C-alpha cells in the first residue's frame, strides 16, 4: 500500500529541489525528450511529471515537443547528440534532458531464504534506463546517468513454504496504477536531483 505521507514528502522534496535551482537557472529553457521505447509502456507519466516540476517550481521555460505543433519533429528514435543539439537550437532550448527507458516492470523477488524453513518475498517496481543532459549553447553533453529506480511494495515472510504467488503479494489493479505512479515519482526525484545542479547560469 502506498503511504500518502510518503507521497506528500516526495512531492515536497521535488518542490524544494526545484525551487533551490530556480535562483541558479536564470529561467533557462529546457526540453524533456523521451526516446521511443522498444516496447509500449501504458500510462507512462514520467515525462509529464518532470515537465510539471520544471515548469512550476524550477523557474525554467519547458518546451513540450509533442504538445507544441510549432516545434519541428524531435529526433527521438535513438540518441544522436549532434541532431539533438541542432534541434534544440532550432527550438530555442538551452538544455535537452534526453531519457531512454529500457523497462518498467513489477516483480516478485525472493530477498532472503533459509531453505525449507523460511523465505521472504518482496514485490518491487523497477524502472530502468538512462538519461542525459545536453547543453545546446555549448554544444556538449553535460553528463549521462543510469536510471535505476526501485519502489518496494508488499512483502511476505513464509514459514516452511516457498510460494511467490502468495495472494498477500498481489497488488490489485487500482493500486497497481498508483504503485507505478509512485515508482515514476521516485524516478523523477532521482533525475531532478542529478540534473538540477547542472542548470546553473553561464
């Protein structure tokens, strides 16, 4: 079950981090670009979350490629620094946050075991990939980070049994949506924490 207080604390953390950079960013313009995933990820909100935080709290101007018909098509099929730099300059983006997502999944993992005596299973949400920050003005790749986010859900100790399909480990469909959204919020916090310090002035 998702803890509402934890969710509120996470949102506050995002706001504080973004607000801290507001004074440093001098209202830089940034575009968040998601590389087309190899597999469709339904109800994926990470980019929207990042856009909201950057636009509302970080004092930046956010370019949303898919929502702005005036911008040229973004090269998002695969990472190409030079193409992205040219696209960013054409659209007026000082920075491009380029995100590659390999997988978003929910797994049931055995995290501790004494064979035939005791087992501990944990449900985990995983969001894996990488993200890069490009400075179009300087024509350089600022940095690249791995995206390795884990959100822990239900867990179950089992005495003598070894049953990963235990009903107590099941997340019902309505909660699954909230569970995945919390996973994406955690990923957004990780990205903001790494990217924001690099949005300083010239």
